């Protein structure tokens, strides 16, 4: 069900499903969306320093009536704050804005060349100090992970990457599985861009489900954690109704076959700062 979890490499239980809050900039709209999500049973929120809404995330959680420890909060250190000391400082700022005393999952947002290893070392320290429950990274290709694994004392436990049926990331997901690194999909709906796909629409019609529900279910059955974003109440509900049906192997194969290595976001090897 909605509060199903995945047991991570360090035995922390991470919700398989949560709310992404990128581009939620309007204060009231952000608080309303998170409040709605928590009311209907969401137990994870994915934010970042870059999203400029950590204060709203903290406020919505505090006022929700759901105990803090029942909600899995993810935030990320932004690129301009990377390096060892800067990351420790950025973490303090995030913690203050969220107004929390720990964060569940803290991620390097993108692997900034010549900095991401030191950034991750600071995240390891925060983990040792029990200020975060899970150390992780985002947008790391296999070569970034290999570089980290060679230097890290504690392997990253989560890698949050762009995944959807048009960018299935088979090889990177296989590498992560082999290293016991859990994969979270960002833009799990391809920012809405995969929902017009004819194959997805026909599978949706056959199941009496929406295209978004089919895509999110495909992720879950591939052992991928999802954090779809919506501010629209009926979509916040719709996206959560993916635990009451199953896709047959044949449908999974059809969806797997849609891969075209198409990114809606940036390639980590070619990241442009000013986007
Ligand atoms: P998404 O794939 O979740 O798509 C969101 C968009 O799809 C919405 O704005 C809406 O237009 C549409 N949508 C949502 N539900 C729908 C429904 N049921 N029916 C029809 N359309 C629907 O894209 P996203 O916001 O880019 O990604 C989700 C989250 O991932 C973000 O909010 C953020 O938390 C995270 N993220 C992380 C990174 C990173 O670098 N780590 C990058 C991008 C996003």
C-alpha cells in the first residue's frame, strides 16, 4: 500500500512512494499540496536547497498532525555549495529552514567535477554524527559511483536519477542493484511527457487506470522508488492509487521496450549550471 517501504542497505525503511516538490514556489500552494498528500497517506517528501521551499516543507509537516518520525524527508546540497566545508554549512542551513533536528536522506544534487567526492565525504560525516539517517547521491552515473566507492567508507545508499519509460536506465540500475544502492526515479512521469504515449494509453485503458498510474506502477514493479510531483489535489490522489493492481509481465515488457534514452532533464556528464 501507499506506505510500503524498501529496506535500504543500512536497514532503514524508505517509503517506495512520495511527493516531489520541485518548482513549487508559491508558499500557500506548496503547503496545501504537502498537507493534502500527508492527509491521504503520503509519508515521504522530496525537496532540495535549490527548490527554495524547505521552510514550507517543514511547516506543512509540523502542522500535519503526523509525527515527524513517520515522515521520510529528503533534501539535497546544491552545486554551488559543494566541497567538504561548504556542504557541512549548506546542511546546517537546510536543517534550519526545515526547522528539524535531523534529515532522513541527504543527497549530493549533481556530481560537480572535482568536488563531488569531498561533498560526499561531508555527507558521510553527517551520517556518522546521526544528523541524517541515510547518505546518498543524485545524478551519479556508474563512473561517478565507482569513483566514490573507491574512496568512501560508507557506500552511498540511494542514487536519485532521471528514470521513466523513455529513459529506463537499465545498465545504471543493474549496477546500483549489484552495489545495493536503491534507485529513486526523478521525473518518474517524464514531467508529464510520456503520458501521451500510445502504448501507455492503451495499457491504461485496458486496466481502467490513468497513464500516470501505469507509469508509476511500472516503476514500482521494477524496484524503483517514485516521487511524482503535482500540486493538483485530484492528481495527488490519482498518483497514489497504484497499489491496488498489477501489470502483467507482457505489459512490463511493452513498457520496457519504450526506452529511447530520451532525457527531459540534463545529462550529468554535460551539466549546464545556468538552466
Ligand atoms: P514528474 O515526472 O513528477 O512530473 C510532474 C508533472 O507531471 C506535473 O508538473 C504535472 O504537470 C504532471 N502530472 C503529475 N501528475 C499527473 C497526473 N496524474 N496526470 C497528468 N499529469 C500529471 O516531474 P518532476 O517534478 O520533474 O519530478 C518529480 C520530483 O523529482 C521533483 O518534484 C523533485 O522532487 C525530483 N527531481 C529531482 C531532480 C534531481 O536532480 N535530483 C531533478 C528533477 C526532479
